C-alpha cells in the first residue's frame, strides 16, 4: 500500500511559478512510476507528466511541455512538479499518482494509488 500526499498548490498570477510536491509512503519508491494529473472544473482528469520507475524516462503532455518539470527524489520518496510560465488554463486540482505496473502513462486506470489533490489557481 502506498499513500500519497500532495502540497504546494495556491493562487498565482499568470506568468508565475509554482512547485508542487508529492510525498509517498513505502520503502520501494524507486520501483513505482509516478505521475501528475489535473482536473479542471467541468472537465475530465488529464495526464500532465510522469516519471517511470528505475529511471525509465520522463514524459509530458503537449500542453505543459517546456514549462513544467517533473523530478523525483528517490532517497526522500518525493516527486515534484515545477511549473513555470503558468497560464489561466493551468487552473485545476493537481493529483499525484503511483503504480508498480508497466502501463501507458496517460491512462488513469493504470495508476493504483492517488493523492487527495492540491488546488492550483492561475489568475489572469
């Protein structure tokens, strides 16, 4: 069982930056693929970024590529999402997710564990 706790969401102006963190329980963190998803009001939850287990690669959605950076601290059991040049359309609840399975990274059902989410609001 893995527990995930996100933090760092807040109100920020367009063009600003935020750093989200996700703390994971468990002793085998490096064996988990970690993902970030977001859900805006009235919309479906969508893939943002992911880091495969054991250094298997990092991937981003086209909408955030070049602006967001996902990184993981395996020694600290954390995964962060650095978000730069934020836009109003980035406003959403951001969720951290984890899985030990080999999956298609953008598919929600591939992830077995989810955090409670953290609200990011970008004002214009």
